[in-house]
C-alpha cells in the first residue's frame, strides 16, 4: 500500500506537528511508501530554527516540503485552498501511475482540490481537527470570512470524502450540529497518541536524573489565550504563601510569555520558561514535573479533544489537573481516579494543586491509573485503524 499525506504541520515542536509526525511515522511502518506534502516556514529554513527540520524518519517516507512564509492568518487559509488545487494534480499523476492507495489530508481547507476529482475523493480521508473559526480569539472580518469558508469546506468534506476523520465522536457530532447537516456515515476516530517506545526511552533517562529540590508545577504547550496558563500562574502565586519551595515550569512558548514573566517577577515566584523544545527533550522535562496543570478555558478545541500532553503525562506517570471537558467525560475519565478536575479559576486550581501535593495515596493512584489508560492511545493501533478504511 502507498499513502499520500497533505498536512500543514510536520516539522516543529507544536502539538499539531508532533501529532501528525508521530502518526505518519507509525503509518509508514505498515505501508510500502508514504509521500508527505507539508509546509516549511522561512524561519525553519533560514534561521537557527532549522534544527526543527532534523528529525529521524523511516526511509520509506518521501517528503515534499512547500516553502511558505508566516503571513496573516486569512492569507494562510486562502493559500491552503490554492495549494490543495495545485497538489491535487500531483495526486492525479500518482494515481494514474498506480502509486497511491490512500490519501490522508489534515484540515478541510487542504481538501478542496482532491475532492473535486472523483478518482481522488474515493481514496481520500480528511481529518477535521476543530471548528476552525472558534480558534480565532477576536470577532471581526478575519473570523467572519474564515468561518464562512470553513462552513463551506467542512460541508464539502462531509459530502465528498471517502471518510471523515476526527479526534473523537463528540467533535464529529458538534461539527454536524454547527454545519446544519445530516451525515449518516461513521467517522474514523484518530485521537492524539503516544509512541510507547519513545516513552520507554524517556523513562530510562529520567531514572538517572538527580532529584530536584523544588516542587515543580508545570504546563506544556503553546501559550495561547485559551490554554489558561495565566490562571495557573495566579494559582501558583497564591500557593507560594503556603508552599515556599513551589516552582512554576512552563515547557513551551507563545504570545502570553511576556505577561507570565511579568506576573512571576512581580510576585517573586520562581519560574522557568523553556521555550519550544524538541519533542523528546520536552517529554524529559515533562517527566520531571510533580504535577501537570491544564486549566484551559471552555471552547470547542478544548471541549472536544483530549490533548496530547494529557496522554503523554499519563504515559510518564505524571498526575494531571485539568478542566472538566466533554471529551474527557465521554471517554470515562474519572475525577480523583484518572485526573483531578478543576475549574479555570485561580483559587480552585490552587486548591486542586494543594489537595494533590498533600495526598501521597492520591498521587500514586493517578499515576497507576493514568499508565493503564495509555494503551488506548498507542499510535501503532491508531495507524492500523486508519489503514482499515
């Protein structure tokens, strides 16, 4: 079997890039050839960020990088439609040569060209990762135009693609509801996952690390407005009055970094912001936390997805405090058994952290039960599910 994948992010250390890279690496183990078309930023080519391009991949993955500048978000989405149309010609050629059995596309904006041709559409699985317009923070013309385009292209995907893929059925139901459609086909569920071999390697390294003197309360990911990292910072400053050796560790970077640094300095709270790290290094730092805290605000991307960082924390045996989102409830993730649920409010988050740190039995139970859950999210199994289509 041969696979053609068209994805916006493959290189880099953001959650989307890490997810897709691990999925396609697992997929490549099970197929003869995997062609990957992806965007590469100017900074990734011409600055010190070029180290993001140095990743170890199976020999049967053939990369087709498209150099793409970082421009206004509206232009990016419009360009994705144009690129889809151009790349569909390559898809037609490969299909004519009988080199493609399956086309995998992330994001309906990249699907338009492929769904125009019946011979491609019948081989195409399109993953809709989110309701796109909900991820744009401010109302305005940008959100309006992207929302209208997303509505049209999601409808096209649901009508024309061989299969629609989503992180979970809850998100699929919400998409159908929001797009005012009746769609009877069952989606392919492709959630974020973990490479268990990588997790084992990280655990071996951590067992040789010296014990740290701080209690490390942490977050991992992009510092976006909806992640609630500002809530975590306020919670830690409140707890510092009771737990003097508490330290905030943020593994990641983003637009909220200046605000976080200003708040920590003003309250004299020990903190570390690592910036974006290579995935395995980020996992190593995650494994050194005493607790991972994710007080994300209510929005569709958070509400209907289990983040990769939660799954990785479970795999590494790190207790998780997280906002009670629909995807977690739907997957039967129970309070004080698998995670501790918090409200995205500083006082409530502080109380949850205090409860965990003062209860060794609870920490042990979350660690053991979290590690049991990880088998559901093994990328090898997820790749097999995709190939069964």
